C-alpha cells in the first residue's frame, strides 16, 4: 500500500495548509522590521519599532501590561502545576475510586468548553461573590484554566513511572514523604517542567477570559495590544507581537525538548 | 534452629478472588528458601505480603517471633530484589546501593564504606559512579542485590531476579546467589517459576499451586517423593500411569497397570482404588528382563541424553531417558523393548 505521501495533490495541499498557518505570522514578523510607518509598504530594514515598543509613547502602558502578564503567568503556572500534580497523583497513584471516570472528565473538560462560556461564567461568579474585578480576579481565573494544561504532561509522565520505584524506596526504609521527594519527584521532573511551561504560555496568551474579568484600568499584554489595535494597527504592534511569538516558540520548544530528554535519559518503563 | 519467617494461615482476597487459601510455612534462619510454582500460584503475592506491599486479609506474618503484618514496608527489616530491579534511574550505582543506609540515617562516611563493600561483594566496584542505564542486565541485577543487602536485612526477598537474564548468566548467578547466602548468613526467600533454579539453590522448597502450598521439603524430597500429582508433574519430568490399587501393606502397594500387568510399588499413604503411578524417565533402563513391555515410537536426541518416546502395552505413553554414552545402543522406532524399573522408581501418588 502506498503511503499518504503518494496521494495525488499531497504536496500542493501541504503547501497551502502551511501557507495559511504561517504566512500571516511571517508577514507580521517581517513587517515588524519595516522602516516605514505603513503596514503594507516596505520601506527598508529598521529596528525602529522595537525601539518604539520600549521608549515610544505607549511604552509605559505596554510595560505595565507586560509586568502584569508575566507575574500572573508565573504565579498561575506555578500554582496550577502544584494543583495538577496533586490531581495526577490522586488519579494515577490513588487507585480506582468511585467517580474516577467522572473526575477524569471534569479535570479535562475545561479544555473543550468554549472559552467565551468560561469567561462569562467566571465573571458572573466573581460578581456574585462580590469580588471586585482586577489583578486578583485575573490571577484566579488564570490559575483555574491553566490546571488542565499543566495536568496533561504531568499525568502522562506519571503514568509512565511504574510504582515499583516508590515501592523499592519504601522497602529501603524511606517514608512515604521521602519516597515522593527523593524518587518520584525527580522522575516526574520533566513532566512538571513541561506542564509548567505549557501553563505559563497559555496564561501569557490568554485574551478572552482576561478581557472579561480584568475590570477597568487593569491590562495584560494581550488586552493592551487589543486596545491599541482598536485605534489602528501601527508597526509597533507588529514588533510586540513578534516578541511574544518568539517567547511562545521558545517556551513550547523548551517544553518539548525537556520531555524528550526526560524520556531518553531515564528509562522508566520497560 | 531459629525460625526467621513464620507464615500462619495467610489468606489473601482481592474482592471475590482468593489468591492465597490459608498458607502456613516456617522459614529457618540462615537458609535459602524457595517459593516455587507456576504464574498465578500466589508465590509473588506471598512475597509482597512479607515485604509489606500487599495487605494480609487473614492470618499472621511473624519475623523472628514478632508480628509484622501491620507494619508499613519501611518499618520491616526485610529488603527486596525486584524482578526488574527497579534501580533508581536518576542516581549513580553507589547512591542506589547507599539509599537504604541513608534512609536509616547512617552517617555519610559509614554508608559510603558499606556501599563500597557491597559493590565489592558483587564485583562491581569499578562501576560505582555509573548510572543504572549504562549497565548491562546482569550488572543491574548485581546492583539490585547489593542495594538490598547493604542495610543488612534480616531476610532478603528475591522476586524472580534471574528471569530477565540470559541462560549462561542465569546459571552462573545461581551458584553465586547460594554462595552469597552462605557468606552473609542472611535468610534468602527466593520466588521463582523455574524448577531447575529452585532445585539447584534451595535448602528448602515450598511448591505452590492455586494459592496453596502443595509440598515443602528439600530439593531431593520434592523430586524423589512428590506428595501429589501436581508436584510430580511440575518438578522435573515424569510418566504418570493410571493404575488400580488392589492391596496396601507396609509402605508398599500392589497395583494393576492398564495392560493388566501387576506391579508392586512404594506408597507413602495410599487407599484402594484408582490412583496415579509416577515413574521418572531416568529411573528406567532398557533391559531384556525388564518388567514393562513397550514399543519405541520416536527417539529424541538431546545431546548428553537421548529421550525415547515409547508406548506401553495398554496404550500409555511413556518416556525414557538414556545417557548418550559411546556404547549406548539406540533402538529403532518400531522395535519392541523391555524396560526395567530401578528399585523404588515407581511411586504411587495420593491426590
């Protein structure tokens, strides 16, 4: 049987798909280096828009938004990773309990619920309990929606680690806590890092939920960019978008590489 | 003789499934004791219960007279060599071996020294800074052994530790394990499904099947005087012939073979009626004045031995082993031969 590569038109379709996916990103990246103020006409290579991002009239606004985005992403990713690890331990090491399947579904469901629904629901929830929208509400929302993203790589890693390592540790006089800290945690490492990076990037990126629960005056980088674009697209937006793209690619690649390395260095499964 | 481990009426149930039906056995201190049986016989469950990884449903586990059944694994002075070694992949060989000592709060200098001695014992001193993944299967096995011996357990539990090794290595390790047991004076409790392993190393063997102990004895005991059909068939090869017992007297029994021929055989305890007669294939010789008549059906060349597949008068298949000496005359398939039973070769089994 011939492989899919030999189907007629395979090459053409592939190229079209890749173009649709990446051409807009390329345009943004290329035009971020445009010397002209126009976003459609090329005026030569320049770094002026990158300079503008850091020193221009919008620099302070973007700086504050970036600070918010990064601190929220750091805290949200860290807490989500801890919660997801606890969930993964309960699901994979806790044995089958009543409602196991339902719990599994509940952990992963947020990945499939339309984000706008979550956004509205979260906003209603906060206003019902009387929490004023601002930094805190954004942080809480981010922690929540990051959990399933952190959970996936952690749970995948954990289910690949056979319980006999912990048993061997217990057999060699380690307490449950020692077996966890000295054996399971190091073996779980790549999964934890990978889960944290994924959660971080998801938080950094988020627009819809953030926009609903942030309240007036509070901005994260995506909402600041959106606010700025509403007054017309300027090349500095392209520069800032390109920077974010770079950070995202870096983190996703790191997450992937760490997972790979973990898989090859420690053969934890026969 | 001091008893190291005493299992009293151990029952293990998983929901509706019963893995152990009231097992009782005593393991002498400073001995090599083997639990032998096919997979699913409950031998590993019993081992894991002693280690503390499985809870006991009913019964008692005593370690030098003290009940350990309710203790967490880290409070039981026994260590395990796991089937696939379970070496910690993120630690060096030395750190693996020293782990138990570290958990027992032995000071760093002492534990380095002791771990080093253990690695010397298993001839791996040169590899102490390697990671487990850089070792061969045989080397990993030795590290697992050193790791489990380092904290000087009262009993060492070995869960089929040789099954992942190739044949030559396995044979060498058998001798070494037995030597190691004698050198350290630690009681070894070894679990295996390989009867040859069990026979070559053990002081005593408990043959298990379907969650019950079928027989406990020395290698010679269980091979020479199997107490029932299962043990006779599981340990080594044997010929089973259905016979009618007509008379029982003083450890002997008169039986009638399917051919109608009468025979007197040894019998520990027998009742009249239908029973199985066990005759080991190597306890029979070809002789013109032999008491059994048979037709050779096939000759299997096995190197040091020949196996003759024959059929007795009366239709029972019967195999015979003959040493492959220069002077051995091999009968052609189809020829009539007579087989002579050695003294005591025929044993009546009580089921």
